[in-house]
């Protein structure tokens, strides 16, 4: 008995439809920032956190003057350590034009431990501690090394996770959005 391929047994129109359906799957998935996390295009939620010194603040208070870069991190996170050179480059490139807020996760962490790490490594930006995981919940954080970039208005323009993110390009999206709005276009991303 001769075996024929599936392609040989299906009518041409069915094959074309099947391949078109398969081809559209990656495009639909690519439109999402990633699996999990806050959606690109959403407005940033408010979330109560604490400075490393224990003062209550709200992440929403950082929105409004400049783009904001949020990184959810921990001292034990290898991907966060891998991401640090890209974060440092972005802090230097956008100094005074964007705000960098590192949100410490509470898993096996204390504000004191994070403060000691920040001091030892001479890290820049603002550091807060998500003691009650309110920011983690609000931003639907899938993992440490999660980066969220907000434009000046608080709209999410980028999300990513992992140690190999191009943070400079991600922050650039916040400025691209502002430029598009000034010129009467809003392409979204």
C-alpha cells in the first residue's frame, strides 16, 4: 500500500486555508508583549510600595513628568545581574529625561539586603520595595528581571523579561510615542 502525504490528500483550497491559518498564529502571538505581564498599551496602575528606608510611596506618583522604567528585581536574580549593564547604559543615556525605578520583590529579600546591594554595586535610580506584592499583582509580573517602560502619560510602551533586553531601545519607545503624539499620529507602539 502506498502512503501519501497529508498535502497530497487535501484539496488545494484546504491546503491554502490551513497554511494561512498557521501563518497567522505567530503574527497574533507577536502582537503581545509576552506571555504574562501587563499588556502593552495599557495605562499603568497605581501600586503602594515602600522606599528602602520604609517610607510609603505609590508607583503612580512617578508618572507624569518623564517616561518611567520599572524593573522588578532581587539581589539573588541572575537575570537581573545580567541585565544590569543594559540598565546602566539606559540610565546614562536618558539621565534627567527618564526615571528609573527598581522595584524589589519580597521573595527571600528585605529592604536592608537590597539597600546593601545597591550601595555595594553603586546602582543608580530610585529603589522601592514591594513588601506586600501589590505592584507585582498590579503589573502582573511574571518573573524577576521584568521591565516595564511607561511613556510620560503612564501608557505601557514596552514589557520584557530576561537578562538580554535592549533597555535603551525600550526606553526609546517612550520617546517615539511622545513624538508621534506631537505630530498628530499615534501608532501605538
